[in-house]
C-alpha cells in the first residue's frame, strides 16, 4: 500500500507543459465539482424554488426565478473555470484570455438575465394594459420595452468591447454624432412622440370621447405616438399631430357625466303676462318628460325684449355621451314644447315687421305750416 502511494505521489509530480499531473487533476476536480454544483442548483430551482414561488400571491417572483435560473448556472460554471484555472501555471496570453472570458461571460449572463426579466415585466404589464382600449398606452409601452431592451444590449456590447481592449471612446463619439444627426433630421417626429407621452400621462381625453381639439369637433377614434385621429359629425376623419394638441385648448364634453344645454325660445309680442307664465310652466313640464334631462337642473327665465319676440332663456343639464344623444334630447324636448304651446294657443315668434299706412288726408298739408 505504501508502495502504491509512493508511486502515485511520484507520478503526480511529473510535469507536462509547465504543470504537474497533480495540478491538472486538481483543475479537473474543481471544474467538475462546479459543473456538478451548477446541475444541482438548476435542479433545486426547478424542483423546489418554483414550487415555493407558485404558492405566493404575486407572480413577480415566478418571473424572477424563471429568468434567473439559467444565468446563475452559467455564472457557477464560469466561476468554476476561473478557480480551476488558477491551479495551473499558464502562459500570459492564455491566462489573460481565460480572465477576459470569465469577466465578459458573467457580464453577458447578467445582462441576459436583466433583459429577459425587464422584458417579461414589461410584457406582463402590457398584457394587462391591452385589456383596455387606450391605443396610445399600448404604443408607448411597446416603445419603452424596445428602447429598454436595446439600450441594455448596446451597453453590454460596449462593456464587452472595452474588456477586450477596444477604445470605446471613439465609438461613443460616433454614436453621439449619429444620434445628433438623426435627432435633427427627425425633430418633428420626436416632437410629436414627446407630445404623445405628454398626452398619455396628462390624459385630457380617451378613445370614444366627444371633444373639440384645435377647432375640430368630433369623437376620438385613435391616439397614436405621432398623431391623434378624430371623426367629425360629418363623417370625416381628421388627423391632428400630437404637438398641436399639447399646444391647443381642448374641450372635452365627455369628461363629466352631465352637460349643460341652453336654448332660447321667442314668444310673440301679443303674448300676455299670464300666457308668459303659462309658457314657462309648460316648458318645465316638457323638461320633466324629456328623456335624458337631469331633473331639478332647469333654469327658465324671461330674459329679453328682442326685436320681434319676448325671449325665454332655458338651461338644463343632460346625461349624454355623444352629440347624437344631445340632438335626440333636443328633438324630444322641442316636440313636447310645440305640442303644449299649440294646445295652449301660445305662439312662437318669427321675424316680422309692422308697417303703418296713412292716407293723404291724415298727412298735414304744407300750407298749414
């Protein structure tokens, strides 16, 4: 037994390429141990950690573990390679290459984990937002997701190139000049995109709402990164650049559940004071029976002696969501007012003139002056 031990000790001290067999065996043992450890860690995450995270109320930990288990296995293997290689006496270029390989490998694995994890979070949030009808938010979230993903890829590439000894300063300067040139060439597009972000966060209107934007009235059909589209009441589609929207006054009729409506009805001058009061009562009855009119929101006043009419000002609130409903409410109200006025013998005024004619005998003669 002692002889066998001495043989192995003597054999292990034999040197090949600057390292003993014992060093090579130690290299293989450490590296194999880390490979086995990586396999165990991967199995542990798959078998036990996933089971634990599946029992939690949130699925953020499930996403984290799903994106973390492959990179951590790679990191364990690279650390094992680094520690195993440290047992050998290597030539300078090989030692430097292994160090660069390990450092860049860990950098890439960390970036891989970060990109996949953030992308999964963005995808999850986007899927939640897609249940709504806000087109602008969908566009913006997709854009943020792409920008974040490719920014991390570019940053990782620069770090890796720097680790390989490349001068990244000139590369960054070129990217800066290229980005400046692109920004100058597409400043109008970037201006609209920035305004799209402002609209998303400020939310002055949503899809389907009835608005006036930049003197254009209609319902919002789509909200994009570059422009917003309205459908006017004549059926026309109007596309408005987003930067004009952020610089314009916006009237949103759908922002509140009730909208104030105002109407003027003129009565003829032969209407008596009693008939005037009766007309006000009949208008109130018509409002009580008109669909969509908010009860107890009326204002009915005799406001003006007009050129050919006695004007009654009528204001009331309506629960409407679009202009068509407003027109339907007015239609029902006008018909009820007309029906009640006809039954009561109250006349609605229209433009008239009274011409007074006198005979020649009624005109003073010139000689009498």
